[in-house]
C-alpha cells in the first residue's frame, strides 16, 4: 500500500518563475489497485510519478510504501520495488545490448549480486517463454541488438522488463502515447494482462479519457497540481467521455476553470 500525505512540490521556489507543481496531495492506493490519472498539461501528473519514483523529492509531506517512509529515498534505492515505463519507447532499454542482456538487467533487479547469475540455458529458456507472451515473434531473436527493433517492439520489451520481477508498484507514464494505434493497442492489451495476472499495484497516466474509464479501479482528475476529483470503479462504469468533460464543467465555478481550459481538455482527450 502507498500513502501520499500532504505532498507539495515547488519548482524555482523563491524566484519570479516559482511554480507550485503539486499542491497538498493526499492519496492512498491499496495493494493491487490500478489507478489512472487524467488532467491538462501542467496539472502535475508526471511530477507525481517522479515523486513516487524518487527522481525528485517533495518540499512538504511524505510518501510511505508498505509502512516504510521512502520520502527521501533516491530513485536507485527504490528501483528494486518500483518499476516505470516512460512515454518514449527508447527510454527503457539499452540499444547497444541484446534483448537477452536487457532482460537480464531486469531479471537481476532487487537480487543479491553475488554470486553473479549468468545467462545460462535455464535463464535463456525462461526469457524465451516470457517474450512469447508479447506475440511479436521475438522469442528466437534474443541475441538481436535492441537498437535494431521498432519503437513498438522496444516498448513491449520495456513493459515486460518492468514486470519480469514483480514490483511493489508499477508506474506507466503515457506509455502508449508515442505508438501507432495498432501497436499501442497491443501494448495496452499486454499491460492489462500483466496487471491482472500479477495483481500489480499500478498508476497510469493517460491522455485518453476512454482508457481512463475502461481501465483501472479508480480514476484521478488533476488540475494545477491538485486532485480535483476521484472516480471509483462503480462510478466509472456508468460514465462516458462526455460525462468526464461535464465533470470538469461542473467543477468550473468551484475550481475557477475557464472555457479555455475546457477547450484544452477537449483537444487533448477527444
């Protein structure tokens, strides 16, 4: 379980460019829960994921994972239990290493480094069985350099690497946004299968309101560093993408959202 308590984050604090990126965020995510996040550009979605991953630290508040305060843990110290897939399909793999070598890096995550686990026949066979699940005919290409693969193939492998050793939390930062519709759909299908298979605690940023409604146990709506609404699974089942836009409209007076912001949402999500 992850608790995010009273977390705030400023960029360029004390300067004329000061920006409050996260404004007193409180969020609790239970084990096995699948949370989707939507919001306009600059709403704090990626900053929140960066905070959980440990690439940046909060100025206020704390982050607790499985009863351990990890607020000041650097990203490398969280790597054994936090996995992340970025939007850029080239960010998660080493291009000058083979598919098998990339998988080996993920396979060793969180394990004692000595004695060194070699890429023996047993491990190689395990990788083949796992990569068959991608349905991309890569199981006989484990010795191919990753850099020779397409972006979609690399993103699918990155996704596999992120769940090869079950993480405590999986972070997905618009991980299908840079892919063509067909490949994006395939990666999204794999995502659902991996999450359901291992009951992974997952946070996924998406620019698709349809994905936000169809996936996950709850959806968080963010604006200007704040969580402005939380939609639970039973609520999402009765909503459409137009309903989500209407929710932003209903909150307009309370949150002072302008017609321009609503137009921005329509452009981003529809």
